[in-house]
C-alpha cells in the first residue's frame, strides 16, 4: 500500500514537474517505465495500475491541456480518467478497509482461539493434576498390592509347606497301606491255598461218595431183586392163607352142619315129644282160635272206633273254624251295631224331632237335602248366567255409551271448528264491509273532488277531467272486482275445506271399526298388564328381578355337592352290583340247568324245593282223592254186600289177613252158625272145620264131597234152613 | 356417662351383620330339622330367642355353615348382599324342591348418615330378637302347609352378591335356581335398623 502511495506520489511529482515545464512536449514515459520496472516484481497487480497510470498521465495531460488549453476532447478524456481513478481509489480504499476488517476478524478469531487454548490448557493441567493424584493413588495401591502379594507369597509358601507335609504323610500312609495290602494279599494267597486244598479234599471225598453211591446203587438193585422175590413169596403166602381161610370156613360149615345135625336130632326128639302131646296141642289150638276170634273182633271194633275218632276230629276242626268265625262275626256284629247306633244318632240329628228314626226317613231327608241342593245349584247357575248376561249387556251398553260419547266429542269438535270458521268469516265480512265503506267514502270523496274541481278549476277542460276521472274510477273498479273475485275464491276454498272436514258416512263406519279394534286391543293390553303386574308381584316376592346386577355364589364344598357325589357313587356301586348279580344269576341259571340234568340223570337224589312242594301238593290231592274213593268204595261195598245178602241169603265176611271167609246164612238160627272157607294157593276153595260144620256133616258129605259144588251146597243149605225156619214159624 | 349410654344402645353395620348371621344360623338349622332333611337324632336342643331350637350336630354341616356364615357376615357388613337362598334339592335328581330366600335390604339407620360405612342404629336388641322370634315361629309353622319331602334331600346356601364382589378361595359362581310351578309365601320380616330381612319360602306345588 505504502509502495502504491509512494509511486503515486512520484507520479504526481513528475506530473507536477511536467506541468511546471508548461511547454508542450512529448510525454515521457521512461521514468514511468523505470518506476515500473522497480515495481514490476513487487506485484502483478501493478500492471493494471500501469494502464491506469497511463490514463492518469493522460488525465494529467488533460489537466495540463486544460491549463494549457488543450483540445476539449482531450480534456474530457482526462476528466473521465480522473473520475475513473477516483473511483478506483475509492475502490482500493474500500478494499483496504475490508482487508483491515478481515485482519481484525482474524485477530479476534486468533484471540478467541488462544483463549480456548488457554482454557484447554487449564483443563488439561487440571486433568494432569488429577492424573497425578490418580497415579499416586495407584502407586499406593500398587504398594498395598505388593504387600498383599508378599503376604500371599508367604502364605503360599506356608501352604506349600503344609501340603508337602501332608503329601509326605499321605505317602507314608500309602506305603503303609501298600504294605497292608501286601500282607492281605499274602493272607489271601494263604487262604486260597488252604481253600484249594480243601477243595481238593472235597473232590476226593466226592469221588469217594460217588463210588459209595455206585456201590449203594448196586446194593439197591440187589435189594430190589430180593424184594421182588419176597413179594412173590408174600403173594404165595397170601394165597396159602386164603386157602387156609377157605378151609377153615369149610371146617366151620361142617361143624355147623354137625351142630345142626345135632339140633335136628334134638328137634326130631322134641317133635316126637310134641307128636306125643298133639291132643294137648289141639285143645290148646282150640283155645287159641277162640282167643284169635276175640282179638279179630276187637281189631274190627278198634278200626271202627278209629274211623269214628277221625270223623269226630274232622268235625271238631270244622266246629272250631265255625266257632272262630262266629267270634269274628260277633265282633263284626258289635262293630256294625255301634255303627248302626252312630247312624241312628246321625239320623236323629238330621231327621225331624217328632218323626220315627229310620233309614228311610234319613234317606228321604238326604234326598230332600240333595234336591234342595240341586235346586240351589240350579238357581245359582241361573243367577250366575243372568249376572253374566247382565254383565255382558252392561259391557255392551258401556261400549255403546263410550262410542256415543266419542261421537259426541267428535261432533263437538266439528262444531267448534265450524264456530271458529264462522267467526273467521264474520271477521272477514266485517273487514270486507269496512273496505266497502271505505271505498264508498272514497267514491264520495271523489264526487266531492269532482264537484270541487268543477267549481275551482273551471278553466280546465271538462272533457279531460271526466276522462281522467273515468280512468281512475275504472281502475279502482277493476281492483275492486279483483278483490271480490279473490274473496269469492277464498270463500269457495273455505267451503271445500269445510266439506272435506265434515266426516262422511263411510269414513264414520271405518273410524268406528278402527275404534272397536283399538278398544279390543286396549282390553287385551289391560289384561296383559294385569298379568304382568301379577308376575311382577310374584317376582317381587321372590326378589329375583334385575338379577343382572347380582351374581349367585356358593361355597364349592357344600352338602348338596357332597350328596350328589355320594348318590352318584351309590348309583355306580348299585349298577356294578346289579351287573354282578345279573352275571351271577345267569351263572346260577346255567348251573341249575346243569344240576337239573344231573338230578334227572341220577334219579332224583336232590330235589328242587319247588318241585318238592309241588309233589307234596299233588300227594295231598291224591290222598284226598283216595280218601274220597275209599269212602265211595266202602259205601259201594256195603251196598253190594247188603244186596248180595238180600238176594242170595248169605253174608260173606273176610277175616284176618289171609283169604279166610266166614259165611253166615240169613236163616241161621244163631249168629254162631257160620261156615269158614279158605282160598288156598291153587285158587281152590276149601271148607274149614267149625262147630256149625260139624252139625252139617251129612250134607257136606253128600253135596260137597260128591259134586264138589259150593253153590249147590249153599243153596241146599239155604232151602233147608228156610224150610226149617218156616216150619218153626208155622 | 352419657356417651357410654349412647354407645351401649348403638348397633353398627358389623353388629347388624352379626345379628342377621345368628338368625340365619338358627333359621337354617331349624329348617333342616323341620323339613326333615336330616334325621332327627342328628339334632340337639338349644334355647335361643326364648324358643327351643334344634341345631344340627353333624360336624360336616356345622363346619359348612360356619364357613358360609362367616363370609356372609363379612359381605353383609359391607352391604354387598342382595339375598341369601337356602335351596333344598332332591339328592338324586338335583331337582329344586324348595327355596328359602332371606332378602337383605340396606337401611340408613337413625344415626349419622354422612359416612355410609359408619351408619348406626339405636334399635333395641330385645326388640330385634322379638321380631326374629316371630319369624322363627312362622318357620316352624310352615311345616303344616309345605308339601312333604318324601325323597332323600340335601341343601345348599347360595348368596346373591354384587357383580364386582371378589370371590375368596373355594367359592364358585353358580346359576340362579328355578323352581318349576312355584308357589311363594312371604313370612314376617325383621329389621335391625341397618338391614331389613324378608324371609320368603318358594316351594314346588305338588301336582
């Protein structure tokens, strides 16, 4: 800058010099060029300045031309140069200022940087201090850690020592244990050797026992052979002993025979003796026969008695049954009498006081009451039906009444509407009349005006006036007519409206129907409402309305749940039991079938209880049948015997268990007169000896011995006896 | 002295709940006996409310009632119960035969009503007990018209609580019970001043 300034000064001095010369001469540029050469290296910017200098010089020349009164063109050129230079000067100055400002800014930035660096330096120094402190602390820690390490080393050494000791001791122990183990091994080896020896011995023994066993086997075989020999011997022995027994038996039999022979001898002796005593025996036989007869009669009596006793017993049983029945009947009778008394009391209560108490009276009374009751019921039903009918009519009338009331109301409403309409019409009429009055007045006014104009405006032409007025009046009249027409239209509209508003007959009917349906609906709804109220009351009582607000909770371990569970269990158990029993039942049925088969096959060893009962019943029925048959048979036999007796004249009685028959005739003189006949094995009849037969010896000899005909003999006897009886009678 | 007197005759919500739970205990036992749900030899005589009441001595029933009623007392003292139902069912078919409803209505009492958890009533205990005695007598008298329970029956106690009630352990939510062809009879009610208890018996009409 300074250089620029100095060059400028130089230039100015030169210029001034040139001016001072004031002689018009050629411009010298050498100086300038020298200065230029000096300045040329300083800055390349100067080149431009160079031209400016030229210009400047030219301006200078211009000035000088001014001064030296140069041409006007040159002057103006110089001036422009000056101006340009000035502008450049100011530009440069601006640049200088800008550079100064930049410099200042750079300075400020540098300063701010320096302050920032200072601060950083402070911070770093602080950090440094801190780090130093940290380092110190670390050093302290290091020292402490070193100490710790020393102590740890010492401890380690100690532990090492300890472990060495323990290792030593363990090694010692190990060696000891090894020794022990060796000892033990030795012991085991010894034992093993011993055991081996023992085993060897045991083997030897085993071999010995085997050989012995072999020996025993052989022995056993020998013994077996011996045993078989012995068994043979035994069987021989048994055979011999059996034969011995048989022989003994034979001997015994023979002895018995000998004895029996002896007995026979004795018997023959005794029989001989007996034969000697035959007559005694015969008398004895007679006696015994008598005795026998007597016993037989006794037995017959006894049988009779037994029958009678049985009869009496049955009668007694029947009697006892009858007696018990009688007692029960008596009890019933007393009960019935009591009842009768009660009935009589009831009858007395219910019958008239002075009439005789009897069931008939009671019945009549009851009938009377029933009839009254029926009458009452009938009356009641009729009255009820009447009341129902009346209620129905009342309801109907009420309905009609309500319908009429509704109609009246409707008509009233119509009337009111009409009245309103009338009022409106009247009001309209009043307004219309008022309007009319007003228009009349207006017309009068116009008339007045006309007259007034006639008087005042005489100068106006009458024709004009009249026309004007006519026009006005016509306009008013048309307006008036329009209004009238609108009013008439309005009236017509109103009338139409009225007609529409008036209910037509058809409409009325439909409305009535609608009303009826609505009324029915109303009734229905009322009933429903009552029902709902009842329901509501009920629910109110139960208290379960708006249940949604509440929830129902219960303890899960309640008795109900328990009971359900237990009942379920019981059910399951019972079902299982049923299943079990069913299975068992089936099994039993199968078994029973099997057993039934068994019983039938084994001939009824075990009998079914039911079958047993059935058989017992059958037995009883069979017994009864048999008894009946016996009775029948007895009756038939007695009848048969009687008939035989009456027809043939002989009673034939069977005596004793043997087929002995006693025959007594109808015409016999005494009951002692009878004949005994027996039927022997060969189905032949034989006459036995009896006291009566002895008396008939000739007849027997004659007929029986000769013709061997019992019927002939008996008929002859009958004839004889009959003749004898008739002879005695006659 | 006056304060002592005042506190003596006061019934709080807790006290009211205690009175009602006592009534429920005796009432349920009485119903169990009167309706013959358990055999008569399982019951013991006790004197209460001036009446002889038969109480079950079956340990299962007593523990069940103890558990239920302690919980009921807790809920009642917070006014969370609408009603308590004792349901008698057929043990085999689970059919509901009878339902005894004890309906609870909260009342404000006659003390300070500003704090709903500290309501009080000055109704005398002897009066309340007299009212309860009348209800108990009616319970005994119901046997004359209730249908005969001729099957093995069992019972359960269901509590109708508010929806937001938290259920303790061992408590379940169950559905509302329904009696087919039911008939309801309302017995007398009693009040502690803080709770009004209506006793209603619903029973199945015998066909």
